[in-house]
C-alpha cells in the first residue's frame, strides 16, 4: 500500500489490525498508565519519573514540559543543546533540517535514531537521507534522550542512541499563544481539548503557524497541525489516533557567504532565489490491552508521506571566485523527493518469575515498508519550477525486526538487562529512465544480529553504578548499496558501544558521570566522496570520552545545573585510499563536526509569579572535512573546508504569571551577540545573531 493510500484510509487499516501487538517498556509503561489514562497509548523510551531513569542501565536525559516552557526554544535542536554529549550544527535558527551528533559522531551525519511518540520520523531509515524533516517544537511536551544499550529495542541507526519527542495531549479547554520577535517573526498556536462526561474518550488539537523574514533573509512560512483522540473500549483496553500535517516553505540553500564577506559582517542571504519546500502527513493508530497486572499487549500502526522539493540556481564558478560571492545563471535544478512509509510495531511486556527472580520482559516485532521517488528536474528562471526530467529513480525497502529484552532483578539493588535484536531488510532500486532490456533494477539483502547487556547496581540510596555494552548498526542506504544498479555488497556500519557510569543524589546534590566508548567499523565511503567511485566499506573510527553532570539548589529560589562532555577521541583508525592508491583519510584524523569539548551551565530562578533561566553553552573548535584542513578553503566547485573556531552562547528567558489564565514570556538568544561560524558547506553558515522574542499565553 502506498503512503498516500494509508493516510486516506488509516483508520480502517488500524482497526483491522488493532488486536495483533504491543509496545513500550514494562515498568515505565505501567507507571505512565498510573500517571494518567487520558494520554494516548504510546511508545515510551525512558519514562517520566526518576525511578524510570534509574532502571535504565545507560546514560539518559528527560527534558520535561516545565523545562521546555521555561527555556522557550525555537526548535527541537535548540531544546537539545543542553543535553550532555549532544552537538548541534546549526544551519538556520528554526532547524528546518536536523543536524544532531552525539558523543563524537558527526552532526552532519545520521547515526542517531529520532522518534516521535516512538515512531521513526526520518524520511528514510533504509532508503534515503534522514535529515530532511525535523519535528516542530511547538507540539512537544517532553523529550527523551537515551544514549545506551536500551536503544537496540527501537531500530537501525541507533549508534548514537535514541531521541524520542513526546507530543502534547491537550487538556480540556482552549489555550492560545502569540509570539513575535526579531527577523519580523510572527507566530501563533492553539491547543484545544475536550473529553466525554465519563472521561472515557478525549480529543485534542495542537495547531501552529509561523512566518519570518529569517536571520540573513532566510525566511520561511510554516504551519503544523496535530489531532489526537483516545477512547476506552473496555476496562482493560483503549485505542488512540494521531494525525499530523506539516508544511514549510523555506528560503534556504546549501550556499553560504564567502570569507571576506563574513569578516566584513555580511548578513545577506547568499541564495535569495533558492527554496527548500517540505511537507509531511502522518497517521498513528494504537491499541493497548492490559491482559493482566503483569502482561500488556500494544499495537502501533503507522504511516506517513513526505515531499522535499529543493530548487537551487546554478552558479557561474569562475565569476563567483573572481567576485568572492555567488554569481548565478538563469538555470536551476530541482531535486525533488517523495517519501512513503507504512509499518506495524508490536510489543508484549510481561512480568514473570523465571529462575526465581523478578523479571520484566519485552518481546517486539516490527514490519516496515519504505519508498522514495527521486526526481531531478532541469528548469530555468522563466519557468522556475518545471522543466525536463533528467533523473527518476525509485528506491524501496522492506524490513522485519524482532527484539527481546529481559530485566533480571537479582536483588532489590542489583539488576541485569539482556537483549537481542535481529533486523532483516531487502533494498531495491529501479531506474525509470533506463530501458528494462538494459537492466533497470537491482536488489540487496542483509540480516543483522544485535546483542546487548547492561546492569544497574544501587550501592546506596544516593549512589548507583550502571554499565552496558551493545552492538548497534546503521544500514547502507540504497544510494550507496545499489549505486550503478549493482549490489555493491556493502555491509552495514557497526559499532560496539560501551558505557560505565555513576549517578545519584543527596539532599543537596545530584550528579552523573559516564565513560563511553564506541568502536566503529565498516564506515561506508559515499560514492561521491572522492573523485574515483568507491564500492567498498572503508576503515574504522574510535569514539571515547567522558560525560559529567552536577546540579544543586543554592536557595529555595535559585538552582543550577552544569554538564561537560570531553570527547577525547573521535578519529579514523587506519589510512583510507582510493582504488588508484591515493590517500583520502589519514590515520588518526578527527571526525568532521565532532568537537572535543561541549559544556553547558544553567541557572534558574523562581520567586512568586516570576521564573527565569540563563543557559550558557560552549562548543569547542571543529574540523569540517576528513583531511582536517585548518585554513578555510573557498572551493567554489565543491564544499568549503577548514577548521571553525569554538564559540560560547548565552540565552536568557523569563516567564511572568499574571494569574491562572494569563502569563507572559520573553527570551534573548545569543545575549552577547557573538558572531561565529556555525558550519561550512558551499560557503560559510553564520550563527544567528542576538535576537529577541516576546509572547503571551492565555487559557480560556
């Protein structure tokens, strides 16, 4: 079934299969149900309580709804910036394209699985780039970040871990919010909820719309709608429905400004006629059946369709080099992709007494189908969004996964968690511009087995040791695995991840310290990374370092938290060569966009109706290419390279509660107005300057 068909008939499909499966973590799921049955049945990665976090044999972070409200982030990336181990490569202030790295994994790559309510949101896990869609922060209630072994329960591309955005469930009534700020930004949002007299059924709406001229003239027009509904079928069964519809027309491009213009303080859009047009619709249907006090069955049926149309004008390279700015021709290329996905995720959580111990088990099965139609259009200025088709390729993949995980509580203080995931997937490519007689199709098949083991040991009431080791993988995407309509026999990228940590709290302090190591193998050299075509896996990388976090209350009104991540190693292990013997990546060179130091300090204040927060974030210097080029190189025929300096940003936010119905908010981003290079692509991406936002929220 195509994704568009699924969206139109999602309710029928969901009701037809609602009795087949389950999801979520045993202990955490039960506590979520106790917290309030008005929420939809949903996948929980960690849980909301401190006990849920303590049960995880891995480093983890939960950003609560109160923290999000106080921070007033512009994007999900903005919200994640203060999480230990997370590095961001900002490309625009609202993070239309996701660029997130964890623990020395490049923030320009995609090795961390991103979910929304437990459902993958990346356009393609097996068939294409996962960075083209980034969920809007306006619909989020909280964020879970899991950086350890429990991530094998959720799928491929979990080398860095799992990020799960949990969406809002509106309470009965209507709440509206208005915001305005720098760059002529205007935004409104509305949350509306209702429930039946018995409370057995609920319905909710979260809608937002935003327009902005954008920093450096990179404007956008965005709208986002989410509908939710839930009803109780019986005392032990409930079903849920969620629909989202997102659209964003953004005046952004791969192009940045040249070095001389950056140094002169230039702040114009270097590609004023390029457009990045995205839209996504999705349907999630869920069913939860509490079979007994210790057994729960949950089904999630999901489907989505997305388009990404990217229209970019062609540059005149020699003229651009002479002028030190981009000179455009009247020709442009449309790189237009349409993604579809359907899947069923089934999980059974079960408490049992195997071997005389208290056990929590989860057994899960998932089927997923993905498809992308990749079309390249040659156009011109007179007819800017139509023209001749130069390329038309359909990539598709089907995957089956089975996982098992069991937490053995050997004593009241010591538990071992063991797990195993298998992933079988077939990838296909069809070139519609090539004659069938010449062979226009290719397929590749792979199977992965991913074990994991973790432990938690409560040494005392305020001290817990945790440790884990597990195997993670990221599949070769169709564009690499089937390049040239030939199975390139590429293995997936693998990593053996290990963590050892200590966490706890006293009456005055809370803390967590973690040593991590990722032994990365089979890294795939993309076909366009060198002048000569690559058809093999290449090289290893090593990532290791420490994370440390601490916090306390200075007074009843003032609290502080700080965390530091030191990525001692994020480097290539072994030289890499082209087929002709040319060295492409020297041994021990550092991974691009993998800063050595990441530090965050937060200070919060609450007194009466006033709440405030100061967040300070530091990212150290980073290389932007595998050769670790230091001086910025303006190569107009390709990507700019060079080392970018470290930078420190401070954000200030304030909330004032007038009464139970009305409150005001204000933020200042980049308080010191630091000018910095955020990243390099085809030019320099400048980090957003100091900006202001003000808003109000009213509860009807």
